[in-house]
C-alpha cells in the first residue's frame, strides 16, 4: 500500500513538473524572467495540500526569480488545474536549487588545488 502511494505521488510530481515547465515557458509572460527556468524537482505532500518546486536558471538575480514565481502561484495553480485532473491542486512554493552552483564551486576549488 505504501509503495503504491509513493508511486502515485511520484506520478503526480512528474505531471506537475511537466505542466509547470510548459506553463512557465509558454504562458508566464513576465519580462523580468530573462532566461529559461528549469524545474529540477517537485515534492508534493501526501495529502496533496502542498507542493515544493525547486528551480534553476541562468538568471543573475535568483531571489527575484523566486519572488516572481511565488507571486505568480495563483496563475500557475489555475493553469495546472486546467491541465491536470487532480482532486486537489496543491499550494505551490518555489525555491532555488543551489546544487548546480555548489557543484561549480567545488569544481573550481578542486582545480585550484591542482
């Protein structure tokens, strides 16, 4: 039963990720977003009330990007509701995924050691 629920949540995460990637690219027309936004991970709570979305971008001001996305949650949530059939559309919360930045920093440090 637990494994089945995890599979269902994984599938919902995947569908939300795909839908958001398209919606942000095609429908979110904010001139402050100057580069492609990549969604790296989506984690939805078991009761579908909350969804944490991790994003990366080449944009310099990452805090502003997260603020723009979090301010657009209502629009994004309504678009998800039109694209996906879910009994409940979770509240969206965007966070920046620093893993690529951390990787690049470690690479630079390793190069400097050599």
